[in-house]
């Protein structure tokens, strides 16, 4: 499709560590401020400085925020990748490039816009290091002119991005103006333009990791134990900043503890210790950390200890592609650890849900007395998303079943793992409870209802069946799936960050082929009853997910009886890039039109 | 019995501590360890210490990993919550729990396998952090529950029952802990009731991590000739640095020693540990000298016991984090969920 007003995707190819992130944020914000729906995706290497990086900004008057495969404009700043970057472009694509690269000697079918970045920044600052950073703000000014992006909005955005640093703001505004002036000699690329509209009013721009951190802040987290790992580190760091800013008393006393652990085993161990003692405790990690946490995760499930674990998924197996996105930890996390272990999963599909699940996960973990895993991913967690403002949690915190001293005086004692309420969830006491019958012995070895050591087969089995009932009961407590459309023959099931691509694909299928497709986005495992109903209501159900093996489809097959399971068609794929709508559309059509 | 009374004598009132609790209230379940296991003696000393100090058992939290040692928290302080975790991960679990509730008295029991092999990573980082925790290693140089394999604290040259000879250097957990910045490091012997008791009292009174490596012979797998962790070997090679006595806070003491032979360490809670020096010149406040002395002892085949190092004022993890006096775990919602205005401000900053 040809680019159009407020419907284009532009990419900046640069090297990491060159400060282009600020420039790209300014571009994103300027479009957003003009009321144009935007999304920004950073494709970066597992490296600190000097390797190729691509940042893609999509403007979409229809509000689509998934990755778009086709590029409508390229900014080529990196000589190393320029030839390859340019070769992939469709004819007619405009290319803004660093003039000394001499790219226009290549393809004649592209629109060439040479900018002498070094020459333009030379008069702005004496310091070479600073000039290098300013180069990137020059292309912002150039794009402002080429795309008719309003310069005052660009300057406003610079003010936001360099918040509180007047000198930096002034220098960057000057750089942007230099790029803008230089572009005065250019003929604008045909059809490509930004025009003010009104589709972002009241919205915010945020990444999923920050959203998750804000959610945890309002969830009343009191203990954070973590170990740095891409792409989850920024979640922990955002939470640390939140806690420092908003969770100190008038005298500076914190209402929280943060420990950077020596590894992920220790991080989850600390979280379990804190959860056992009654704190709202969490950690954030990615696939390799999840693998390391396996043994303690099983202990948490078996000893029934609340914990919240964020898994910001990246590409596996092993170290994999640490800075690319994937949804391939579904199976390993659902059943993390040996034995018959199962963990409730929350599957946020937007930054809004990163926030709400960020606080609800604590309610669920304490209600269910078990570790709850929240599966985000690099695309959701580290990229910039438009969102509705976060909504304050109105419901009081659910601290779960805890017996205090007065309860114990009334009851005379308790049995930690007795199913007194028929929901598989026992009552617990917290260490330090001032009653001689409050204590119990938490252990990962076989135990009876009173938490006593037991190797008896019938005691073991009864306990395991109760745990199964508890996990089964979680279906009704976890976030229900979101259904869109009804009555179509064909359905799609997806989760997490696949959502934007699936929503756009539905529109493509309807507009291009007249194919109506109903959509169910699952938001948790174990699945709600509505998931089964959805499959039962459709002849063919495509399961879209970003992994190789069709892990969501696998989980669905585990729960669905034979005739229903036969309706599932796995559309699993992953190359580490965020899913785009065209890939989904093509895959669905390949089946439907076969 | 030569008695003229016809009525039976009233049973003696059991001795109670300052809380009015008899020692029975500090006991745990019946031990399932081997008869004569050093660990059982350590359990006794632990529960006596909490009894003596008048600490409510409900205020104690017990932690352990996996192994014979780690079973032992079931055999003392039955009125205290306990967390028997997974192999080598006791320090992390204890850290989380004691940060969640800083008012608890934490006691962790681990073994030489649990600490010096699988749990080495967590052990060394706990020592660095100085979490308020009594950390007891029940050290017998051997894996008991898996029937007698060497652990990493086995001295080179020591022999297993089946004839295998340890050929790697032994890890000295005390030397490591001192080097890493721990604030209270001691070594003792399960068979030395008086020394172990004094050290445990002091460890509980200490404010940060108190590491006690207690040689605790395994009567089943490592108590034979050729073992350096047997009762006979430790008795023959024990080199106590001091004669120790614990003086509870508020209790007056009279000085009846020759000048220069006795030192006192004032602990976090105001109690004191008196050290009558048996080795002239040993000062347990000298970190580097303590490590050197331990290395010398190891080379000489001595079992150096007593208070090896102490720094009662070293800042703890709780100090560094500036935690409030009450448990984080049960802070009221208004202290842990910021008001609506904070979220409004966050939203505004993202527009």
C-alpha cells in the first residue's frame, strides 16, 4: 500500500550508543502531540556501543500500532548497514542520509535527501562528543520539514525529552532548526505527510516495563529482589525509581526493601522468604532467569507461598537473541519445576494491562497463596506504546486468607493445609504472630494438613489433588479473556503483544477478502471457561503466537477434548521481530484459501 | 528413700525464664537424626539460648536448606515458624523473610554441603550483606543423607569409611566469612557445651549476621580413624582461643581477672561476651590477623575454636536499607498504596 497522510512507517538506521534514542523520542512525541496515533520500536543489538540499531516509528491515522513490515522512509546514519538498508526499500522510498556516505550513487529509483550532518552541527558546539549527539537531532529537523511535522511541536517535544536541562534543550532545538533549514532546498516526498488530527487526546506514551513498575507501586509491593537481565532490568529500575519517589515517609523512611541479588535463584528465594513472612514481594526476569528459578518456583507452589514473578520474554533457547522479542516461555513457565507443578500465568496484552496486572498479581498471589507469573515480552516491555491513562485501583487489596492472633484464640489452633473452605486454599499464619499455636513448619518435602512431615502415599496424593483443585479454581479468579466479534465461522486466539497485529489483521482480512474473523485474546492460564466456549463456537480456530512450537496451542490442546482440539490451527512463528499484521493475514489466508 | 512424710512431695516448679515460660515451651519435635549425632547437641544449645535470653518463641523464625543439618529446626523451638527450603538457598529465603519482618529473630541452620558446595554463592553474599541472622553450620565434612560422600569442608588427607581420601583443599567457611566482611564469626564443637552455649548467646545478641561453624561429628559416616571431623580428632586437636562467658544485658559483672588476660565485647543489645584469653595476642577485632591465624591452624591440623572475629558495630542490611521499625509485611494499605494524586501526576508526566 502506498504511504499516505498520517499513515507511514519511518526507520532510523544508526549505531547504538550514538544518542539517537532521544531524537527518536522527539519524533515520536511530536507526532503524538499533533494528535496522530504512533508507536515506536527499537531494534537494538546485545551490545553497549557501536553496533547497528534500527528505530521504527509508525504513524497510523487508523490507530494501528503493530510493527509494519514496509518502510515508507529511511534515515540512513550508519555507513556499515546503509547498503543493505537501502537495498531492501521499495521503489520511490525517500532516504535521508549522511551526505558523505554518497548513497545516491546506488539505486536510481529512490528519493535521495543528502544531509551534511557534521557540517551542520559544526557551528553549534565546540565539543566533538556533543556534536556527535547533536547530529541525530538534525535529522529530526529535516524530517520535520519533509513530513510537515510542525516545528513548534518538535521543539516542545525536545523540551519534554530533555526535561529540566535548558542548555541541552537550546542546543538540540538549534540542531533541529539547522536540519529544518537545510531541508528547505528539498522537494517534499510525494504523499508522505503528517497532518494534525485528534486521536491522541488524553492518552499517554509509555513502555510496558514502566507500566508494570507503576502497577507494582500501586499494588503495595514492599520487597523487590532482582538480578539484572535484558529485557527486564528496566522494569526493576523503574520500580526502584518509583519507590524512591513515592514510597518514603515524611522523614524519608522507606516502606519497602530492594535487594539486587547475586543471581536469579537468590532473587526468587528472597521473594519467597518475604512472601512467606507476609510481604508483597516480586522479582522481574527473563527466560534464562526463569530457568534458574525452577526449583524454588516449585517450592513456592508446593509450600504455597505468594510471589509475583515478571518474565519479560526474549528470544530463547539458552542465551538466544537477548534483545529480540518472543513468546516462548509459556510452557516452561506454566509448569516450571519438576513434579506435578503448575503456576497461574497472567498474559498482559497492552501497557494498560501491564499496569493493572502489576497490582492485581499481588491480590491473586495472596488469594491463591502461590507464585503468579506475569508474562510480558521485550516488544511490550521496552517499546513505546500509546495508552489510556492508568486507572487508580479502586478495589481494596486482597491479602488472602491469613489468621491473626484473635482468630487463633477463637479457633484454638489451625491446620495450615486443610481445605476448610472447599476451594483448595488453606489458611496461613505469618511468622511473628503472637500466639503459641500460630507456628507451622513450611517445607518442600511431603507434608500433611498440619504441615507435618509425611511420606504417606494417601497424604501425599490428597494434598496434590487439593493443589490441583486450587489451580482449577484459579480460572474463575484470573483475568477473563477478551472476545471481539461473534458469529463468524473462523476464530483467532492470541495473547500478549500479538494483539496489535491480530487486530489489524482482522481489519485487513475483512477489507481485502471480506473474511470475518472473531477474536479471543486470552489473558491468563489456566484458561477461563470462555476459552473452551470460543473454540466450540468456531469451525476453525487459528492460534497466533510468537514462537516456533505453538505453545499456546499446546496448552489449549491439553485442556480441550478431542473434537474441539481438532479445530485448532497453529500459526506460530518467530524471527525475533515483533509480529506484524501482514504476516498474520497471509498465514490465515494460506489456510483459508488452500 | 528415707522420708518420714506420708504425703508425696510436691513436684518442683519447673524453672522458668523471664517470660515465665518453662524450657519445655522451647522444645521441638522428637529428633529423627542418628543417636549421638552432634546436631542434636546443637539443637539443645540453641533452644537453651533462646530460653535463657527470654526471647518469645513466636518472635523467632527458623530457616534451613537440605540435609541432616537442615532437618534439625524441626527438633527445637516448636512454637516458632520455620522454613525448610531447598538445597543451598537458605540465605536467600532468610533474607526475604527478615526484610519483610525485621522484628523477627532469625536463626538459620545449614550444613557443610548446604553451605560450602551448593550454597556457596548465597553464603558469601549473605556474609557481605550482614543480614541480622544467626547462621549455624553443622559441619561434619560429609553428606549424611546421601550416605557419606565428602563435602567441601573435608580436610585434605582425611579418609572416608570406604577408603576414599579427600584430595582437594578444604573450604574454611570462617576464613571466607571474615574476609567477606562478616561481623561475627566463630567456630565451635558440638561436644563443647560451655563454649558453644556462650557463642550462641552472643550470636543471638549480635546485631548482624553471626556465623557459627560448629564441628558436629557424623557418628554414622565420619567418626572413624582417619577422619578429621570425628569426636576423637576434634577433642585431641581443639585449640580454643578463649574461655568464653556470656553476660546478659543489665547484669553486673565483677572483674576478677588479671589485667590483659580478659577482654569484653559489648553486643548489639547491651549484653557482653567475656573472653579470657587462652592465646596471648589474639585479638578478634583484627580481620586480617584472624584470617592468617585460621590459615595457620589449617596448615597445622588444629581445630581453632572460639570467637574468631567480631565487629559489633558493622552496619547491617536492615540499617543500610533504613527500614521502618515495624514489619514491612503488615504495613497498612495507606502506607504502601500511594494516593490517587500520585497516579495523576505519573499519568500527566507521560502525556
